[in-house]
C-alpha cells in the first residue's frame, strides 16, 4: 500500500501499520488467535459485528470507528483483505490533500 509502514510504537508484540503517520491497522501478536484492529465506517462496523462473531468492537480503541477481527479462520480471507483496504482508504482519504499528493508522487 502506498506510503504504508509498519512499526512497534507500543512495544514488542503490538504491530502498527500507518500511512502518513496515521494508524490504520494494529495487530496484537501476543493473542491466540491474533487480534487485528481496523478502522471502519461506523454503520458498516455495526453491520459486520452483527454478521460475524469474529468481528467485535475495537479492543482498546474508539468502538464507534474501530473493529477488532479475531483471525481464527472463521472470516473469509477475502473479507479480511477488503476490511484492511477499507481501513487504509479511510485514513488515506482523511489526510490533508498535500499529504495524499506526496503519496501519489511516491
């Protein structure tokens, strides 16, 4: 993903993915199954939680705007990829125009 980076700003075992220094994904590597927090449109977040047990309100996050996905094999891989892309797009679209333009110039 353009401009995306991964780091451990919260310490070992909590991997954060950012674009232009804004977080769009967080993985708690110490959990079994893995737990991934992703930004989500609030209306979509509610619908996804109602449809999938493995999608829950964002753990330690703003529960209106973040979901936690339990990566336990019950969610289709294509859905997980779609939700990662959605989270990235939400963050990207909220960046200042100048920051978005820097990313497109690469």
